[in-house]
C-alpha cells in the first residue's frame, strides 16, 4: 500500500499528541490519507523534550534482530516506507566488526542475526578504506540505512505542515478534546496511563573528526559495551549508545563517556583526536517485550502508540500504517494489542 496515495472515504478529526518520531509519522500518514489532523506538542522548541532527538538514527532490522528477533520481519516495511517519504535516507548498509579479543562475539552475533554477507579484510577495505587492515573480517547488511536525525525530524515536521495538518507547538495536551480520535504518542509522559511502560536510558556522543572517513554505520561488538558509530557527514559521527535500565534523563556519566570513547578509539585510533561536539542522554520508552504496541481504548476514541524502545525510527512508519489500517477497518495488525 502506498500510504500517501490512498485517501479515505470518511475522513475523521484526529488529534495526535506528541511530535516525537512516532507522532510525526502518525500525523503525516493520517493527514496524507485525508483525515483532518492536529499535531500538538508541549515543547515550544521542536524535539527539545523528545527521546527522538538522541537517536542514531539507523534503520537496521538485521543488526537489531540480535536482541529483538521480531524486527527482522517488521523492519523491512519500515525501511520501504521511509524510502517512499524521505529522499535523504543514506542507503549504504551497515557493517559489524569486532576486535580480535572479541571474535567469539562475532559467532554469537552471526547465530542470532544470520548476516547476509561476510567480508574478509580486503572486502572490508573496499567498502570502508579507513578500516582496511584494522579488522580481519566483518558482516555486511547491504539493505540497511541511516539518516541525520535532526534533518530527518525537521523534514517530517515540514512534511506534516505541507500535508495540511495543523501543528501546535508549546501546547501541552491535558484532556480529551472534540476530536473523533486522539492518538497518544507522548512517549515516557504516557507512563501513568501505561503502567507497564518502562524507560531505558541511552547516552550518545556527537564527535567531529577530519581524520576518519566512514560512509556507513559501523557496529563494534563487545561483551559488555557494543557500540556503533554513525556518520552524519561533515566529519560528524554519532557514537552510541548505552542501554541502561533507568529512567534518569540526566547528562552523560563519566563511565559511559569512557566506554563510548574507548570503543570509538578501538574502532579507529584517529578518533582520539576528534572534537566532542555534544553529549546527551534520552530515555527510550519500552514495553516488557521491547516491541512497540498500538493500544485501542474508549471504543477507538483513544489510541496509544508507544514502547518503540530501540526501534522508534525503524518502526514509526509501520505503526502509522497499522493505525491507518485500523481507522479504515482493515485487517488487524500484529502490533495492535487489546487494551
Ligand atoms: C541514544 C539513543 C539512540 C537511538 N537510536 C535509534 C536508532 O538508531 N534507530 C531507531 O529506530 N531508534 C533509535 N532509538 C530509539 C528511538 O529514539 C525511540 O524509540 C523514539 O525516540 C521514541 O519516540 P516517541 O515518539 O515514542 O517518543 P519521544 O521522541 O519522546 O516523543 C514524545 C513527544 O511527546 C511530547 N509530549 C509529552 N507529553 C505531552 C503532552 N501532554 N502534550 C503534548 N506533547 C507531549 C514530548 O515533548 C515529546 O516531544 C534511539 C534512542 C536513543 C535514546
């Protein structure tokens, strides 16, 4: 289904609450289908209070199936929908490497993810010359993609406006409105209404190096601190991310900075001279199964979309399609759970 071309026969009045990645995709998809959409966000500065601003943001269903096997099946649809909507997606695939002392991690990862391609040192050097001679082998997931997070969020917010939806910033939603349907995408702020929702802290650094040139995300496996480096262009790299069972949204700890920077240095020693541009932490909303859910309440008048954990960017379009299908009385989607 091409989501932006099928307009509904009976448009509804829809309020989407929260302009993180889930709310943006809900608003865009439903507005393009002809529903009358209002997107309300409590922060006056877009994304300032969202977890989404801290994302990598990789679309990596193969790599992420290591811990959440379901994303292997759900993720390709997310990738396809991003490719329809976002022209600046970087479609270069992802690489996975390990330092020689951590080679057992490569076999464990391969068992869990069944990588489509294994590269030797020459194959790796052909894809990423700066890693040539540094690792004896690598896994390559050619169909994965990534984006520059702030650019993608701004693009989607503009696209929501251009679709005809009304965007209200600095507007904290508190109570039911006159809309036919409220789609609640408040992330961690919805935890009082979703008692099983928990927060998983993720810290990440933004660094700049003129000496390292990578063109696709590289994951460095490690028994305790698996890391990824995501190129954002202009010498910028996101180095992430910790996964800590905590709802503390405070600044990055020294321990986490040491872990992330140590791993970046292992990936390439020239990162030792990189400039630290930004350090931050977001709290990922997660359900016990670490999969996002759509929960329908009040006979369809209130729809919660939440729990995206590590997969908010990958699965936001899939969740939007699931809700659009529900509103159009289509077949139930596997991500829609009973209240
Ligand atoms: C370090 C890190 C790296 C990550 N990397 C990736 C990645 O590579 N790929 C990937 O797919 N995912 C990644 N994720 C996960 C992804 O970022 C999350 O799953 C996603 O951000 C969750 O989005 P959300 O829209 O549910 O919540 P949020 O982004 O938190 O958005 C919720 C919004 O609701 C607003 N709000 C709250 N209450 C109200 C109210 N009463 N009225 C109006 N607005 C309200 C908030 O201000 C906020 O803007 C990463 C996360 C982190 C922390």
